[in-house]
C-alpha cells in the first residue's frame, strides 16, 4: 500500500473512533431528525390541502399539536395517572394472589403423589418460605423501592431536560428549513455521488414518514381494541391499560409483552380465569395488529422481518441504551434503506454485472 492509502485508512479509523465517542450525541440527533420528519409530514399534508408558506404551515401544525397536548393534559392525563397509580398499588395484591394459586397447585400436586391422607409428606414438599405469605405492606414497600431504583437509574433530571430541549430545538430548526440541511448533508458526500445521495435521503425520509403514520394508526387501533376487550371482560382501570397498550405498541416485541402484565395483574385479583382471558385477548389483538392492521395501513412501509427487528432492538439497546430501544425500529428502517440502495444496488449489483460480462 502507498502512503496515501495508509493515510486514508488512518483517517477512516480516526473518523470511526470519533463517531463512536460521539454516539450519544448522534442518537439524540437521530431522535431530532425523526421528530423533524414527523413535523415535515404534517406540514406537507397541510400544504397539499391549503396553499400557504412553509413557516405559516409549520406554525399552524405546532399550534394544533400544542392544543392537543393541552387537551390531553387537562382531560386525559389526570384520570390516566389516577388509574395508573391504582394499578401500581394493586400489583402487590396480585402477587400475593398468584402466590396463593401456586401454593394451592403445589399442595394438590403433593396430595395426588402422597395420597389424600398423607398431608405431612405433601406439606414437606412445600418450602417454608412459600408457606409463609409475605405481608402486603412489605410487598408494597418492596415495589415502591424498586420503582424508586428504576427512576434513579434514569439519570439526572436536569441532564434529561437539557437533552430533551436539544432534541426539540434541533427538530424545529430542521423542520423550518429541511432542504437547506439536506443540502449540507449532501455536500459531505463526494461530488460524483451527490445526486444519488439526494435520492437515497429522499427514500429514507419517505420510509420514516410511512413508518410514523403506520405506527400512529396501528397504536390507536390497538388501544381501542384493548379498551373494548377489557370493558367486555369487566376488567378495572380500562383507560390506563388501553393507553399503555397503545403507547407500548410503538416498541415492537418488548412493548406488547410489557403491556400484558398490568391488565393481567388487575384481572387476577377478580378471578384467575379473567387473567387468562386477558392474555388471550392481547394475543388476539396483537395478531390482528401484526397480520391485518399493519399490512393494511403500511402499504409503502419498509418491510422488516420480525427476526431483524428483534436483532436491531438488541444491538441498538446495547449501543445506545433505553433511547436506542425506543428508536430501534426507525433506525432499522433507515439502515435497511441504506443497505438496499448503497450496498446492494450501488456496490454488489454492478460487481455482479461485471462478473457476468467477463
């Protein structure tokens, strides 16, 4: 290798190390871009229906979003938090109920093995720590301590507020002048590839817009279906559980599993069969969302295989933490477009044609 080749390799390695050290900043920049794409999608839809300047359309969209936030804070959020607080308080009782059910199953199983009259042999199979039910106050304090520990792991509040303000500020700047920032990104690409880079960036933006619209519609459908099903089953705290189902639906694989825990805990306090019914209900809702709702509303979305989605969640969570888990799907959407357009179409396909011609 010549000196310029070694110099280029050193520059490439240095750039990689620099990007790795700035990965926290990069993930926040990507979050700002996703938020800016959401605003640009709203602005574009408004400008298609009404002829107006982009700043005015953006101002109207922000005013509409602010109005929705005010309505949510004043009408929806208070009962949601009230029900969610009741939900957390009922978790220790649900744990005690589950422990009692397990105790009865263990006792019945031991009675079947040792016979109905041999109660001593059956009771010896049950550990002493299972026969003594913990006090509900101790369980409640344990849950409270665990919640406080999780909140403590979230980091410093002021640091999180600064990061949130940074994401919002950058997203607003990008939403005001998206073309200018797109041109800046294209200028960083070698001149022979700039026209192609512009096309790829537009494809990434279209994929993100389609993903956001599809996720919004599917999350609303999941929340409505979960609320209707829980109401028919007579499960308490319907609003809190339905909103959790819709919000956690944004996180594939992990979110739907977490959203099942809370309604099953509430249903377990009424009757064990209700908990099983809630589990069946959420399985049906998630299958409808996966095989009916999502394919119907995401015709132009980048199709992601479940295995690739789970792998992306695992990798991006390790690299970027909880924010990486939240942004795993949009990151996977963008990465799939980049791999398809750059690696496959621009690198591998021409190489295959040259091999065939030779």
